C-alpha cells in the first residue's frame, strides 16, 4: 500500500532527488528501477557478489518507506526467492542491523541498498529469519553453499534470449522444384543440341523421307506406261 500521502512533501522531494542521482550514478552491482507512481516503494536489481553462492544471479529488492522515514529506516524485502539466513522464506523480509538499530537518518537509500548487498557477502546467522539456512551456515557450510546456489540458479538467473530458428533448406533436400526445372533447362541448353534435333524430330522427318521415296515410285510407274502401250500395239498388229 502506498505511503505517499503519509510522507512529508519535503521528504518526498529529497527522495526524488536521491532516486534520480542513484539512477544516473548507481552503486556497483545495483540498478535502480524508477517508478513515478509511488516514490515510497523503491525497486532495485542487485547482482549476486562474486565468490558467493549468489554469484551470477540478479535479485529483485524492494525498499518500503514508512511515514516516519528518514527518522525510521526503510523496510527491505527480497522479491526474488533466496536461501539466506537473514531473509524470511515466507515474506522475503530482510533483517540487517543497518536497517534496524544501527540506522541513522542521514544514511539514505544508497546506504540501505548497499547494506542489503553486503548481506549477500556476509550473512549473519545470529539474527536469522531462516533457521534452516542459519544452521547450515554454522555447521555445514558446503551444504549451505550448495542449497543457496541451487535456488539462485533456479530463481535468480537472468533469462537468455531465445535463438531465432530459420527454416533454411538442407543440402540433402536437393534443389527446389523450380530450381530442378531451371537446372534441366540449363543442361539441355548447354549440350548445344537444338530442341528440333532430338529423337522426336528425327521421327518426324521419316514421313518426309518416305514421301520422297513415294515420289520416285510414281516416276517409275510413268516410265512403265509406254512399254505397256507398245505391247498392246504389237498384239493388235498380229491380229
């Protein structure tokens, strides 16, 4: 629930100036998420510090400013699920001395965010909100490290963009249908044979050749006709 109406306007102006400054020059490993709708609900992304089970993760953190801010410290919450002694597994609430009894009004929001980040480097099992994590941290650090890293890998890893899949033609698929037709056309053209020189064209010329032979037969018949006439004349003379 927003506390804007309950916070002094002068305090809100100071919060606005600090948020703009932090957005322009953020602390190392901290990225502020500006919100214009509610200045009393501050969101930030904190990178998991190196050499910790949280390394490589990005954790969403929330600072809630009450009506007594800055006299009273902001309340801090992890919005990203995390296995940590000082973070409640049910609500994500953070317990750190800087935001409790060691708070001073002049510390400001930057100091509060850095206190949460430092808690990832040096957890304190003596002020635990997660009893299981605190016990593992004290007695079996390797198990604590593995459990914390597992949850960080599941919940805090930034999502990688999905590669774009291109439906390209595979070499074994051969040329496309149109490409096959073009290849066949190119092959016939490169052979140097004209379309009419193929076997079908030869078959088409055969009737022409036969026609020429038919012409020779008719001329032979014309040559035999006078011989028949002479034979007839000889028979008539004998009669």
